[in-house]
């Protein structure tokens, strides 16, 4: 089935909304559907959009305060008692500040704690390097038992939040702060562990996660004008990967480019490279943050500066494809 895309995908007035807004709606809906869902925050309820749940179910909301280690430790205890706890803070602080507690109390014990890291990536903007969490994908996907999800837009974030409320696993949900284009629709599918072909092509596979999948769609449009037929695959679940969909695409194209608003070392691109190295080795180009910290600036300025816009990605892919042969199985 063809993935339903926003019909205004490439128009100048495409709807934009913060991905975290979808989380807020999804958490409220999850709380309505399951009374065991509880929410804990580190003094950032409105910033993370957890205030919607707090206002609807105040008896199931706990304000922990600026104490991120305690945030996940209390959540793990609640999970052991049969609750489905969602924790929220800025990703720079959770999992940035409390990774050991996440590891020991949630992942090691396989407790269904949902760690929601908001304001991830360079698009946090003027707050600068201290608040631009770029290492979280690497930190969380290395943990045994941990599921890692990076929704592409607010609509998908709403669906993903409700899905992880039911998966019975420790889970990391990665959210951006700034408004991003809404490329999916209410009818677009979402399932934990599934990737989706947004655009078919035969020359190169462009694999994206989070809001970068929209930028890959823009890049594919630009590449088509250069005669490069790019396939775009949206990978909202970084762990576990959808091996079948990814292999189907790369077998056809023979070349892979990944894009993420995060460190490429140990991140989404590394997950793809590790999988293909073990399964179907081929040329791969990873686009993301290359071993450096972020900087202050507007979200648009920073995405452009770090080469994460559709235009910059298209230029990178075009240059790389010109000197990189496609892999063909014998």
C-alpha cells in the first residue's frame, strides 16, 4: 500500500507544528484509554507538552522537579507496581543527565518506562550547544531491551505515543522543539518496528529518521531534476530496525544515504551501517553532525549550517553518487 503523504507536501504553506505537540495529544489519549498510564515531569510540563495530561488527569501526574535521576528511578518503581509511566524532560537532561539510572532501573529490569526526550537536535536553536542533545540516539540504542523511536512529525508522534504506551518495553521517544513540516496524514500507518517507503526510486536509497525524512523528500525532488531517481525510506523506529523494508530498498538501489539530526557516530546511520555490514555490505554515506557540538542560532540557520536541509542534502548526495558505484549482488 502506498504511504499517504500530505497533498501540500511541497507547497509554501505546508502545515507546520512541533513534533512535541503530537506527543502531548497522544499522551492524553493514552491516559484516557488506560488508567494505568501515569506521567512524571522534571519541571517542564508546558515545554514538553505534558501539561495536557496533567490538566486532564491530575491524580496521575507527578511533578518531580529538577531531579532527572529521581525522575526515572521513581518511574521504574511505578512500572514495577503495574503502572505505565511516561517521563519527560529536555533530552539534554533525560537521557543526558540520568543515563545510568535509565540503564540500571529501567533497561536492566526490563520495566516499561517511557523516556521522552524533548528538544533534541540542533533545531533547539539559540539555547546553544549545552541544550542541543545530539548524542541521545547513540546512548539509548546501545541499551539492551530499549526501544528507540523518532517520529517524523506531530501526527506520527501522536500515534507513536499511544503505541509505546502498549508495547510493555522500556522505550525512548525522541522529540524536536521547533515547528516542522507535517508530511504524513491521519491515514498514514505507524507501527513500532516498521519503516515506510515515502517515495520509490532506483538509483539511491535515502533513509531518514525524525524530521530529516521530510528533508529527504525535498532532496529527492531536487535530485530528480538532476536525473537521480532517489527512493526515500522513513525509519521512525531506530531500534528495532525494519530489516525487511530496508533490505528491499537497498537491494534495488545499491547505494545508501542516511540522515539524522544527531551525531553520526553511534547514531541512526551507524545502526544502518552495522546492519548492512552484517547482511549486505554496500556503499553508505551518513549525513548528520560530525563529531562536534552545536552552536547558537535560529533553527533554520543551524540546519543549513550543518547541511541538514533538503537543498544541502541533495548537493551532498549528488556529489557522493557521482563518485560512488552502485552495489550489485552477483
